[in-house]
């Protein structure tokens, strides 16, 4: 839809912006993350998330970022094999991407913030047995 606007005496045409594709949004997010000098392992994790998210979106018939809603994000999370802290970190990456998309004006809402954190089951750290302590001390003496 094209509208004519008069701005400071000049005639210009304003066009409704084309929705942001998922591919473009991922590229822009990674470019921004690189410009922020994020560490390579962090950029790698974002890349992994996008490598899995884009085929998921394609399989669901989603082309634009605005097609992702809360239900679709929950479906995507159900495909993850991650547990505990790994699942939490991946969810944090997903939230960062959708916060970026929301702040950029590509989506009207930030659906990823509504996804609850996974349950974290921490394994207890057990103390060494007396035999293990004895072997450690013997190794230190040698």
C-alpha cells in the first residue's frame, strides 16, 4: 500500500514495510551479535539454533518472523533433546533473538519471553570416599 505524505514541503511515498523473513532476521541478528564482539562460542550457539530453527519453520510453512507465535515456539522447543542447563541456555538464545526482532519492530509481541524455564535437576556433588582420598594423596606424594 503506497501513501503520499508531505514532509517539509516535499512529496515522498511511504510504503508498508515488507515483513522480515526468518532468514534475513537471523542474518541481521548474527551481524549485530558480531558487531557487539560476542565470543565465538556464543555466535556458534546462535548459529546452531538457527540451523535447527529454520528447517522447523520451513516445515511449518513459516516464512516470516511474525509467523512465530507462542504455540509455534513451544512446538519448536519440544524438538530439542537438551536438558537442564543446556536447555536453559538454548532458551536464553531464543529469547535474545526474539527480543531483537521485537525491538527491531519486526514482530508485534515478544512470544519467547512467555516460555517458562525448564526444570533444572542438579546432580549433587558427593565427597570423596576414604579410599579415593588415600589414592589422591599417594599420587601427590609420588
